[in-house]
C-alpha cells in the first residue's frame, strides 16, 4: 500500500468522522425541539481495485418508524376530534346549568306552576298574578336564550370549519412543496433530513385536523391520502373550499366542503373525513347540537301547549270584551272539519251572570240559544250562523286565518266546553284549537297535527321547496326542488313528493297521517337518509300563509319553536286577563256563572306538570307518553350523559395518544446518553484518522530525508 493510499484513508476517515459529529451536534442542539426527528449518519467502506480505500459518509436519514408514525397520526386525529367535540358540547351543556339551580330552565318551569297554584288560592292578589307572569316570562326567556346559544355554538363550529379548511389547504401545499426538495437531495446524495423533518411536522399538524395515511414515494417524498384513499398532498395535490353560513338558525342549511382533486374532479369532502378536528366540528354542528335543540323545543312547545289548553278552558273575571285566536293558515271550514262534541259561547254581564249562551254541538252540527230549540249551523256559514244566534250580544269573524269572538257593549265573552262531551279536534277543545285565550303566543305552530285529510286541498299553489338530502352518516346525497300541482289535494302533494324521478322517492317516503294530518318523512337506509330544506318560497293559501316547512314542521322548523314563545301581550299589559276561573254552566238563573275568587282554572293550569301528555320523537328521545316534569328530567339527563360520554371519550383518546406519542418519541427522539456515546466514538475516530495522517506524514519525511 502506498503512502498516498494511507493518507487518503486517513483523510476519508477524518471527513467521515467530522460529518458524523455534525449529525450528533444537530441532534443534541435539538433535544427539546418539538417535532424534531433524530438524524442518523451512515458510513460505508470504500473499495478500490478490491482493496480497502478508506470510509465515506452515506446519506443522512431520519430515525422514523412508519408504523409508529401511522399509529400516532391515527391517535392524534381521534384525540383532536374528541377534544373539540367535548369543548363545543360542554358549552351547550353549561347553558342548562346545575339542575339544583333555582334559576335553571327546568326549575323555572316548576316555579311558574307553583306561582299559578298560589295565584289560584289568592285570585284577587295583584302580586300573585304578577308573580305568575314574571315567572312564566323568565321561563320562556330562558328557553329562548338556551335555544339561541345552541345555534351560537353551531355558528361557532361552522366558523371553525372554515378556518380548518384554510389550514388544511396551507398544510397540503407545504407538504407538497417539500417533495421536490427531498427528491433532489436524495438523487444528488445531499442531506434531505431538514426538509423531511419539516414535512413530518406538517403531516402531524394535518392529522390533528383530519385523519390521514402516509406512504413514502420511491424518490423520497411522500403521498398523503385520506383514510378513504383520496390523494391530498404529494406529487399531486388537492384543494378545499368552504363558505360558512351566516346567520345560523335551526333551519339553516350548510354548504358542502368541496374538494377539488388533482384532475379537477369535485367531491364532498365530508364523505372522506373519518376523524380529526374537522369531523368533531361537523358532528357538533350537524348531529348532537341539533338533537338537543329538537328536544328542548319539544319540551318548551308541549309545556306551552298544555298551559294554553288549561288557560283556554278557563276565563278571566270579568270576562274580556273580545277573544282573538292565532293564525292557522287554514280556511274556516278546514279548521272546523273534524270537530266533535259540544262547546258554549257565553256572553256575560258585568256581574258575571249569563246574558246569552250559544251551545254548539259539532257532532250533530246543531246549535241552541239559551237552552232553546236546536237549529242547524254549517262550517261554510259558521260566522253568519253563530253571529245571528248571538244577536246584539256579540259576533264571530274569521280574518287572516284567525277566529275572533266579540261581545256587545257592556258585555264579556267566554268559551266553555261541555263537562261530559266537550268539543274536541286532535285532542284540543274549541277555544284551544283556535287559540282564543292563549297565555303563550308563538309565531309558529306548537305542533304539526294540521287536521288535513288526504282529500283536503294542499293549499301550496305557487312557489317551490328546495330539499337537501343526506345519508344517515351526514354525507350529502342530492338537492331536489319540488313544486306542487295547483289546486291539488294532499294526496297529490304526497304523490309529488314521492315521485322517484322529480321528487324524493329514491331517498325516502313521505306519508300523511290520516287521523292527525301530520306529514312525515322516513328515509331509506340504515342509518336512514335525512332531509333539510333550503329555499322555501311557498305560502299556504297565498301571501301571509305559512310556508310548507313551517306548516308541517320539516327541515329544522320544529327546533325554532322554543325561540319564539312569549307571554301573551294582552296578559302582560293587563293582569286581569290572567284566566284563573271557569264558567259555571250550571249556575241558577240570575246567579253569577263567573265568580271573583274562583281559582279552579288556575288549579288546572298548575296541575299540567304531573299530567300524562304525548311527546313526539325529537332528538335522541323516541317520544311517547310522559309528564312534563319527567321529560324535563330526561332532557337534563340526556344532555349530561352526552357531555359525560364526550369527556370520557376525550380522556380515553388522550391516554391512547400519549402512549403512541411516547413510543414514537422513544424511537424518533433524541437520547442524550446515546448521543454522548456517539460523540465519544466519533471524536476517537477523528483522533485516530488524525494520527493515521500524522503517521503518513512522518513516513513521507523519512523518505524525503533519505534522498
């Protein structure tokens, strides 16, 4: 071996040791740098002509483990989903407050009934009446506040979805932009570790937002896909777009997150998101928050409806000069169709005695005046028939979908059902059905039993309804615009909706309950397809009537009810209009039928909390018979359980994520003890190479001195 060869071997060893020391130095200096992956400096023997020619430093690699990385990314996505879900849902849960808090929603409902019971014992106490009105207003305001806060949480989630989409786009670009740098370094034999570490950090950040899987390309770069296989980043990249909705209400329809693939194809990105922060935000916005909003609205609406039922069965003393009902978006014959039993329109004198009593028997369509001979009346001529029977004592009118009863000058008017065969339609008495003496008013219907039959006119002769169909797991299916045949029946409306070509027949079935007139949709699939309503330009019976969605309570309209309940302004401005008494139809002639101090009507109102009532399916509650008190407890428990489950899921995900991160860090992180050993080893290798060079130099000197 020549002296030149020895010198070259020493130089190669010196340079290799220096390269390895630089790797060790980088590792030690980044021991506390988050996301830093330990570098590994390789070396290989040089062989020339079958003989050893020293050593050379190979390409620097990272101490990355693809299996541990995959497990860590999956755990990170699950943790981020659980964390954001708990964070957002906890905001909803906190609105209901502690169930023991007297100012909490459900306790305010109980306090209202207690105040009514007290007022029923002291009907002449203005303070007791004021307490009823104040308690009821606080209860309704609290329900509306919580309903609004739920929508605020949904709006916040929607805004964060837009932010997440922007971040995903930036990370996709950053990951893709580093691929050429890494590939070039690998081809040229350069150090790509810095770019690879940065790319790994971006991938980790992306996994917090969505679940991803990573594969290494032959050229050293990576391809990042969703777990469903859609390419996001790499040599090709996708881009996302999303426009948030503002304002957000229970009836809001949200835009899709559109992903544009490398070839320009556009798809709904939500279909490809299994976990991560984005999935958690979507779940809160579209599933659990809406379920709670639906249940809250059902509770508030049934509470209002049952309190109204009891208030309509009672009357104020003295009787008011007029009673005006709510807008029904129906014709008077439609509203009267289906009534059975008997009701009485009573005109009272100032002293509470009856001046005129018109008894209406809807089962026979006969009426009598002051107990006289029966005479027919009809739905078509109801206004004129009953007004004629009342004579100078009062009148009946129906305008804008509202029924009104007016007493003559100096008189008051009240409505009282027969004690044994009271009037009834869909379980409601005459006054209750028309809302003549409601204590709680609402711009929307409190229930969606319309009373329409298959042969009834549907009434939606113009406008269109934009339906939005989604699968049971939230994936968008299609949008369908439907217009109904002018002059058609409810059967025609249902057939139009169920048409498999121009309607929704491929996704589910609409049906009309022939007994109640409720329209419902049952989606195909398991879990079943769901629908929402975007634009709805229909109006029943023309301008001013309820839209299709509001009339039938579809597309989120039902959840809006809780936000619109208010104490009747007439009662707010005049406490004497609080109806605590009942008409005594059996009072002797000349004796008062309305008595100051009578609290039987108030007692009936106070008892609604424990009475068995029917609830419709809403949110996670299957509906059925319950009491208001029990339903409130179930709702509170449901919200608490969801929050508790979300917290447990988050803690479990965090524990798993910590474990996978620890194992990954043990492999990829910097261990100072190991680096100290490497530092010592390469320092010694550096010294040995130096001594070899020195020995070669000394040998050169000896040879030169021999000349």
